[in-house]
């Protein structure tokens, strides 16, 4: 079970029995696509699932990710973390350098991510166990329902006939695979 840190941002029932923990980068197009899926899983869980978000900016590939994380943390101080979280992803193609006041929080999240073995974004943990499947609502629900195996004992991708929802992306700046069944690491930004 993942126990939220006092500084964690929690979406959903704070006392939910299942915890999704995402390490994300605000400039990562895959994180932008994962955000509405994770929100949907929490919203449709009837209080059974909560989402914790921790910053894992990848400045070598996303020069404005740290600044975006700082802006989200600043909004969190005002009680508006989740609205800012959504806004940043919605306007991901317009990010620039700005606020630096929440550097310690972002650095602590990043250090915790490194300690947990995070190597790219989005990285999701279910009750403290690494989830390695695609960030898709059905696959996440299966992994949550299984409890003991975050991957549900199988690859969540087989049998999928429709195209993976691309969501909000900056495909012109960071090309995405056309085939959702593709095995290359095309659905994450690596450290």
C-alpha cells in the first residue's frame, strides 16, 4: 500500500483502499494522454481508487517541465493543484520558463522517484507496486481488481482493436507511434 506523503497531491477519496501513484512530467505528451485516463479510473471507482501525483521532470528532453512542475506546486499552495495540473497539460504546447519557488518540493519528488526506480514518465504504481502496462482505463481497472499483480497477470494490450486515444499531444514536436501495439518504448518519456 502506498501511503501518501503530507506533500502529495491526492485526487479522489483520500482514504481509498487502492492508490495509483504517478510520477509525471508536464511536458511529456504521454503524461498528457495518461492524465484523463487516470482521472477517469479514479472518478469511476466510487471512492475505491485515489491518485497521487509526484513530479518527475525530464529537463534533458523537456526544458520547461521543471517550471511547469513549480507552477503546479504554486497552485497547490492555493488549493488549486488539480485544476492547474489539467490546465498545464491542456496548454502543454505553450509552456515557458517562470516560477522557481517550489524547487525543493519538485526535487524531493524527483529524488523519491529515482529511489523508487522511476526511469521515465508516466510511471504508475498501484499500492506501491510498479505497474508496467499501458495507461488505459481497462488495463488499470484489471490491475486494480487483481490486487496482487499490478499487470493483472498478463499484458493489458492483447486483443485491443481500436486505436489508443492520443488525447492532448504535441505530436509535431515529439512523434508518437502510430500502432498502439508497438513494443518500442513509444508510450513514455525516458530519463
